[in-house]
């Protein structure tokens, strides 16, 4: 009797059920970020704190991204218990958030935010590592399934920002601690719905593999350099874009709509990226995304008063963030497999977001104060050029024959 072939529809349904908990965790994490990141400064302002104090308190999260992700990633690689660590991290973050309910002074708020952000800063690389493993088949990264998971994070972030803005507009910022705690309750519940299946290790692996042989590879060094400059370029958007548009006379509603354009195209890219990613190599996408970033920053710096041009370059977020992020995750999964996966993803967070977040905020503030806000975007156009050069080196080393022919 011949074996019965599996129904493709049943196989597809089984794959969707498999990645559903990972999509829920990604969505809950990004929803928490949507409640927390944009509105923390406004809540601190409502407490009567000075702008200097607010800037110091809001920089706590960026500071924790310089060490917490790697610490959590190294621990997950050594133990192999990523889901267990995600559960503990979400529980500790929830408990820390309760400290926001009482105001015992600046020192207390600093301590509470430090404990809270140490947990949440380490959770994203653990989540990305777990998702990358879940969507890989036979060790090959599946861009389509990853996009289906990641788009829920983008959608959840946009919905959370819109919902939180409407809520706080109606009831005031005093409810901010409660909303943060509720978002962390959702995160904790999703973490406990994750399948706690450790990643299989090869028989020769004993504990966590050494990271240094991988980091000594020139391709990996150029990859992290390109990530650093590329995300540093984005810091102009993340930190100064709204202030820049406000200085040009755009209304708050229009500023919100321009942000919505970038998130909408980001979601569209993640949903359809399996059609586009095969058109270029992963390192080829790095080069293209960085080159497009040069154009985006230059237009933002020079022609932001022209609305249709601004809408166009905001739509380029599909390439400068979404395509770049997927290419980075896939390349990291290739270079940091198995017991290296957690630390590889953590280094992406540290080098790509932690250090650029601190540097970008500090230097961008100095530039905008002395030369105006437009100077920030001219500077990020320059760092985008650096990202393009580094990305080209990655492409050249991964495709030496094509580089010689070119």
C-alpha cells in the first residue's frame, strides 16, 4: 500500500499553528513598546520634572541596550532555555512596572526604569532568536514565514500607539503606569503560551560554542559595521523627525499620518517579502537598502517642506527598515546558528540599536542645537554613505566572483 501524501492545506495550517505563539509574543512585545516608548517622556513631564531630568530618565532604556541584550543572549545560549528566560524576563518586567505606581523621587524612578528596561531590552533578541529558529527549515531561514510573524509586531505597535494616544488624550497621563503594567501582563501571558522546546544541539557541542571564531571573520565584522551605521542613520528619524516636522509647521495630525505611512509600508513589506527577497542576495539587499537610505535622508534634509516628496521618502521605510531588518536577521541566522544564535541576535541589538541610540541622541542633540534640525538629517545621510560602503564589503566578501566581474 502506498503511503498517503500529506494534504498541502493541512501542512500549511500546521505551519500557521506552529508560528502563531511566536507571532503573539512579537505582537505583545511591540504593543508594550507602543505604549511605553512614545509616552514615557509625556508622563515624566506630567510629574513636573525638568527637561534635563526627563532626557536622563528616557536615556536609561538606550543605556541598557548596550549590555542587557548580550547578557540575556549569552545566558540563553549557555542554557538553551530561551523560552524560560523570556517568561522570567516578562515576569520581572511586570513586577518592576509596579514601581511606577508610586513616585518616591528621581532616584526611585531611575532604579525602576533600570530594572524594567534591563528585562525588556533583553527580550527582543531572545524573541528574534526563537522566531528565527522556529521559521527555519533544515537550517534554512524561511523569509516568508518570518515576514508573517514580524508583520504582527509592526501592526501591534501602530495600533498601540494610536490607541494609547486616544486613551491618554481622553483620561490623561496619570493612567500611564497602569497601561504599562497591563501591556506587560499580556506579554507574560504570551510568553507562557510559547512552546518550551529547546533548540537541538549537535553532539559535539558542549555548552555554548565560542563566539570569537565567528567574530574574527571579515564578513561578520563588515556586517556589524554596516548594521551600526545603517541604524545610526535611522536615529535621526526615531529621535528628531517629529521635532523637525513641527519646526516646519506641520500639524500634529499630519505628523502622525506621516509616521503611519512608514509603519503601513513596513507591514506590507513583511507580508509580501517572500516575493522580493529572492530577487537579490541578502548582502545585495544590504547595499540597496543603505543606498536608498542616503536618498531618504538627503531628501528629508533638503525638501521636507514638500509634502508629496516627504510621503515618498517615508514610504521608503519598507526598504530602509523592513527589508534591511529581514536581511540582517537571515544573515545572523546563517553566521550564528545553534548555540550562537542568542548572542548573535543580542549583538545586533547592542551594536545596531544600543550604541547608536546613545550616540545618535547625544550628537543629534548637539547638532540640532548649534546648526538646526535639518543638520541632523544631513549627518545621517553621511552615515548612510558609510553604511553603503560597509554593506558593499559584505557583498564583495560573500560573492567574490561577482565582485571581480563587476
